[in-house]
């Protein structure tokens, strides 16, 4: 394969599975390509270097300054409003978001690209 840069997102064309003696792998190993596609690299990797779980982290679904959709509600009532992310966040992380209608700053959980959910 080819060298990969730190903070780049892993794509299917960047990786290949090879058979390896797992007793030589001290930092764990990956068995499925789907486990790494879309993940962000924590360091530079050389061509044909073995990729381990310690080389990966979840990529941000929301970036600071990005406009997001804030969802809030209980039961069958859901409200959506525009917001602005005040920090980067991966799916499942809580970030601060400015409600663009009320100008209030709230904490919301990232649910997907450009999507956050406020607890009520």
C-alpha cells in the first residue's frame, strides 16, 4: 500500500488484509476492513505498515463552526432548530452548541454528521 498521513481518514483503497502470526502483534490487531474505514489516523504510517487499533480514533462528525441541526423532544414530540457547533465532536460525544434562534449555548450529543441531540 502507500504511506498515510496523521489525521487522514482511512479509505478502503488504503488498506488490505494479510495473514500474520498474531503472537507478533503486541498492540492488538484488526480482522475486518469495515472496522477501520472512516476512522482517523493518530499518527503517520509507512507503506505496508501494520495498522493496529492504537493507530485509530473515531473521526469527528461535527466540526467547530459548522452549522448543525439540533433535535430535542420527548415521546412523539420532536423539535428541530438550527445551531452552530462550538467544538469538534465524534458520534456519541457531547459538545457545546449555540442555538441560532435563541443564541443560548447548550450541551448536545453528536448523533451523526451535522446532527446533534439536546437532552430535555
